[in-house]
C-alpha cells in the first residue's frame, strides 16, 4: 500500500461517513445538506477561480430541493468584520445548515458565525459572567470549551456547518478550531471546541488545480506545522504513537509532493491534499504550540503558513533535548528528500546537535521554495517581537504554551526567559541565541 492509499484509509477510519474526499466529489454537498433540512446558507467565494465549483455546489443543492441564499465568505485570517457580517446573515436567514466553501478563513468564519447566531448576549452574560457590553461579541468564546459550556447550559445546539474545503492548508473542514483576527491590533485569537467541528465535510482535491503558487505554498507549510508541532508536543503522552504515525505520513506526503503540486500534477495535488488533511487529524489528536502562537501576531506581514515555517526550525532546536525520537523521524524525511546531507548519520547525533541539524534541513526546504527563513527577512520589526511576547502571556492563548514538549509558565517568567530568546533567534537566524531548558 503506497502512502496515498495509507492516507486515504487513515482518514476514512477517522471521519467515517462524515467526510467525502477525492476527485469530482463536490456534487455530494447537496446530499449532506438535505440531512439537516430544506434551507441552507451558502457562504462562498466571489473569486473567478471559484465560480465553477460554486455552480456545482449550487446545482447539487437544487437537485436535493434545498433552497439557499448566498453570502460572501471571509478574507484571509477572518477579520472580525467578516465574521459579524456572516453571523448577521445566519441570524436573518435562519438556515437548517451553513455550507462554507473556501479556505480556512471562510470555514473558520462560518463556524464562529454559527455560534454567534445561536446564543443571545443575555445568555452569554448570565452564563459566562461577561459584561453585557461585550456579551454580543466573539470575545467571550476565545479559549477552550466555552461553546460547550453554552450548549450544555442552554440546551441549544449551533447551526450545523458543512465545510467544503477549497485549499490544501489548514484542514479547517475537519477540526474544532476557529481563528479570528482583530485588524486593529493585528492579533489573531482562537476558539477551541469540539462543538464547532463541522458535522460534514467535503474536499475535492481537483478544486486546487490552478491555485496560486503562494496559496499552495502557504497551505503546505501550515500542514507540516500542524503535524510537526503536535508530534513534538506528544512527548510522554498516551497518543504519541498515533501522532507519530499520522505526522510521519502527512509530512512525507507534503515534502515529497509539493514541488510537483506547484506544477499542477493531479497526483501530487491529491497527495498534498491528503497530507494537509492528516495535519488536521494531528491537531485533533493534540495541539499546536509556539510557532502557531507566534504566527497569530504576524498577520499584518505574513501569511499563517509562512509564519509557522519561519518559526518551527527555531522552536525545534529549543525543544530538541525533549524530542529526540521525533527528530530522527522527521530528519529522515528531509534527508531522503535531499535537504540534509546524505553522509550525516542522524542516529549518531544527540541532543541539541541533532536538533540544529534537522532545523537547518527544514530551513533548506523552505529556502528551496524562496520562502523567508528569518523574521527580519520577512519584514518583522522589534514591535512584532514585543507583540508576540505579549500574546504568549495572554491567558486566552495559554493552551499553546501547555502544548509544548517543554511546557512554559508565563507566571514564572518563562516567556521572557525562553520564548524571547527563541524569537530573537528566529529574527536574526542565529541559533546560538536559543536557550534550552
């Protein structure tokens, strides 16, 4: 069984009948929508490249006699304004389901909009103890498990979301995460809750043919970050072997097929989609950590995937004493792909030396696609570093610190003591700045 077949089986075993993926599967959307009723809200893209797919989805809905309105999806990183606009449309149309067609931002926006349209400000204020002036905003839901608490107390479920992915990237169509950005502060925050996981999902990998190069690269880097960060954080955890199996396959599919996918080879596009889907599987097993946390403060200068790609090698070196087995696994992938010199015996290396060797292989991989490999090269400033450090101390983002293989406690000064040094290294490209714990 080759890697693509293994990935297909792994995804089917995980999502069962709730996920349809492959080629020419967009016409399954209508069938899924009909399971929830006769009225849907289609949140989609107005981009020229998306119109053929939008027509197929619309026809599948008509075939199943599901009536629907169409509303524009979200811009990159799902700004608050786009979320509130979508939530208003959900509240007005009162659909039986929300169909979100697009990349991670549109799907994240639909997830959060479903929440906002379900619970009233009065309910939020009373149940969560939030000041009424903020109870109608998205702010109270940032963090872990807040939507579940609202559902349990009110006995009201959110509007089902059917996520139709259009890009090999975040795997938002498969996961319990919703990222929302405040454009005024250029800071992204995160809702983490099983309740917002889409009830059904569809991904036609053929939709990604012709996708812009930058979109493809950003998505691939996000997929690698998902699998790698979860695996690093799985050290000593019960789910370690599962995380290793998923991450090994997902990272290998992405690393070995990205170049051909950029040339629109259909087999490589399929492999890339499978690889990033496995990244989604990874973040449902465990959580991402430092690189994702840092990326949330860089939305004004970098796409999410590129920010993670820059930060991951430096966090890999910081974590290296605690992730020796993981380093050997991912190091072998990058070595076989030609990004670590073949003459290097990875098994003979130990501790930080192994970490830096693998980290430099990751950097060579990124550089082969002309991606920036330091924050300074990407246009970051000392103000960005300050913003990243402040975000690392935010209680609503604390789960990212706890997901690290070297858990850090901001109340004990760990952010300034360790994270600051990692970020300085990522800014300059100097691994010597990193202080291991």
